[in-house]
């Protein structure tokens, strides 16, 4: 089960990250959803669809920094795909550089 989530407080972070990555308009095209189907991961990026799914556990977590970390991780996958192509969308050097920015 997936449902759209309101990420208003995190939209600003997405905008800041994509600006730093040199693709400021990308944040507006990223859709985020909660998912209860994940068993072994906290998030997944569907790079071609510009979709991020986050584990429901993050929604209920009192640890906002973990949600921010996972969101950045997944957004960087989408950004790497957009900037460098499919080969960079995984945990490539280009992806790592985005996450570390």
C-alpha cells in the first residue's frame, strides 16, 4: 500500500539540495509516497518516474534526522540519473558526491 505524503516541511530541503546540485527545478517534479510494503529498506527511488517511496516507519519516527537522511539519499539517486544517466543512478561516485554535498 502506498499513499502520497505531504512533505511541505521537507520540500524546502529537496529544493535546497537540488539547487546545490545545479538542477533547481528538479525538486518540483519529485513525488514522494509512504509505503508499508518495504521489509528491508527505508526508502527507494524510482529514478525515471522521479518517485521516492519511504517506509511508513519513518512517518511515525520521532527521529526527523533519519527521514531527512533517507530522503536525501533517495533524492540523490534521482539527481544522479538526471545529471549523469542511468549508470550513475546507483551508488556511483557521482551519487556519493551529491550525497556528501
